[in-house]
């Protein structure tokens, strides 16, 4: 009996000493757009393409208070938009119609969000396109403290498996776009600026974006 009580007391003490951020984790509530049904099935079988997963997405847990900190924030890019407006990346419109679509020129391109201050970042939910099936190539995400990406630069997502974009050999897989967006676990990376890369897609050489949502809390 003494050993049982000792074990119970040790467990309670460990719980009491647990960091508040661990005890307070809760699921982020993602708001998804209307799904599009139709279009030509994708005819692409790249060696790095993940298998489609039709199961419901499990809850994504993050510290209490984590929210979309990118909505309405300033957006810049390495090239002028081919169509649409850069502000469309963070305007909250996640629809599948072309009126919701931002386009950047062919080749490797990046688009960047200024969160206004440093944040602890936990997840990114990204839509390139979802009016049909497509795969976008060399998708990568960096986080940094400065707009020039020279301070505290972190690659938090990268599916460029052969390093053609020069950001390193990516460990993630290519994926088929859909209305659920791509959920990226960025594990508490700290930074003010988020830069998103791509290099064309299975339909054409253009780089498209519907919306990017960055979830985090203000850095302490």
C-alpha cells in the first residue's frame, strides 16, 4: 500500500510541475472552404508523391490561445503577381474559383508574410489551388526574424527531395491539392516572417496561391 501511495504522490507532483504550455494544449479549429467536385483526374505519378489519405484529419493540438496570426497581414513577393493581388494570400477568401486565386510567374518563386512581430508558430495551413487535382513542385517554407531572411532562418517544411531549389534536401513528400489545404506542423518555430516557395505544378509552370493561414501566439 505504501508503494502505491508513493507512486500516486509522484505522479501528482509530476503533473503539478508540468509546464503550463503542455497542460493547456487544445485543438486548433480550422475553417475549411467549400469542396470542389469535378475536373480531370490527375495523371501524375512522381517518385516522391504521397498516397492520398481520405480519412478525417485528426485534431491538431497547440497551446491554448494559438490562432491565425497571418490574416490581413502584409504580403510581399520576389516577383510581381502575374494575376490577382498579393493581399489575397491573407484575406480570408479560400474559395476555389479563379477570382480567389493569386498567380506568380513561372520558375521558382516565393511569397512572404510579415506577421508584424515575432511569434511562436505551430502550424501553417496552405492552399495553392483546389479547383481540381494538382501537385505543386518544390514546396518549401522558411521562417525568419527579418524580411531579408538573414537572421534565425529556419526551413520548417520542404518537399524538394532533390534540392533543385537550393534550400536543402526536403524530407516531406509531394501531395495532391484539395479543399482541406496542406497542414504543416512547424513545431513551435519562432519568427516574424514566413516565406513560401514553389516551382510550377502538374498543369502549368505558374505558381498559385489561394490562402495561407499561420497559427501561433505572440512570442514571450
